């Protein structure tokens, strides 16, 4: 019997599929990086550069004159000073609130946790109206601080409440409690455990939230514009001053004040980055 060839029965073997070359990860990375840089340039870098360039349009001398006029200097010093106070208060109280939300149990905890984010969702002009109704001339609480610098601080505290809380809270949730229990078993007091075990882990998040609260305070206008009264040399913040300069057809003066706030914000972020690097080296 003649053997039957498998090639005759099944036919010739199909041609081999062309080998697919693996996609170069470098091209995908380059494309993503280019898109990110382009987006950041259009949204952030180019507008900021335009503001700085506009502030120098008439030279450094005019820039210094624009930011050292009595009304401009008063607005800038009030804004930076109030923002520092607000940042320090947020550093302490925000950490305390985050601790309570993570480590304590009490009725209505979920409601309090939701309320923390309310300043993020509420329009700031509405926040200013609410604060004016509560702490204005017809206050149901009998507290009238409207048109004072205390009102400026209060409004800034309201809009910056979530920053430290929401940066510290996740760190507390992920913190390993075994180290605390081990320290307690070795005889460490609660204050020592907090200072030597818990606090070093919280410091980076605390500083990040504080820096964000400080930067946010310098840029606030909606919640401040009603309750502060916008009194020149007294309660007028930098954002309201800048808006007034635009209305009076002085864009260079507005750009000069904006540049000062930009420099302060960048210096704050740079200092924060240096502190975090220093802390990581020590750790």
C-alpha cells in the first residue's frame, strides 16, 4: 500500500504570521510627556509668564512703585499676614480634626466627615454671604466682626478648612498602629508615642496641607469680598485690590501685585519641597 502523505491530505502548511514588533515604550512615553507639557504650558506656564512679563512692561522702577503705593502695600501685607495666621491655625486644628475623624468614634461622624468638604463644593461668594449673615451687624449669635481684619481671617479659615484635614487623614488611616502598641508596651507615655512615633510620619502631610492652605488664602476673593467691606488700608485684600486696578484701567499695577503673590507662592512651595527632602534624608 502506498503511504498517504500528510501534506497531500492537509495541504501545504499556512504561511507563518508576520512577527509583530513590540511597541516602543519610549515613543508612548514621549507622546504622553509632550501632551502633559503642552497642557501645562497652555493652562499654567504661559499665562503666568504673561502676567510676569506685563508687570515688567515699564521696567523694574515702575514695578517697585506699583507695589509700594500705600494701598497696594497695605493690601499685600494684610493678605500675606492673614494667610500666615490662617495657615498656622489650619496646621494645628486641621491635624486635630483629622485625628478625631480617624481615631475617635462618635455619633454623626460620617456627617462631620462630609461637612469637611463643604468649602470645596460651596461657591465662595455664598460662603461670604453666610458668614456675613452669621457674624455681621444683624448676627443671630450676637457677634459682629464684619468689616474687620478678624473677618478676613475667619473667611479664609472657612475656605481653607479641608486642606490639612484631607492631607493628614489618609496618612493616619495607613499608619501602622503596631509601632504605637510596641512603644506603649515598653512603657512610653502617650505624649512620647505621639511625638516620636506618630508625628514624624504626619509632618510631610501637615506641611503640604499648610502650604496649600497658605497659597489658597492669598488667592481668595469670593468669601472675603462681602464680610471684609474692602476698606482701603484696613480690610482690602490683594485679590480685591487687583480687581480694582483692572476696573480702573491699570493692568500693569494689577500684574505687579499678582507677580508678588506669585513669587510668595512659589517661594512657599520651594521651601516646602526643601523641608520634605530634608525630612526624608533624616528618616
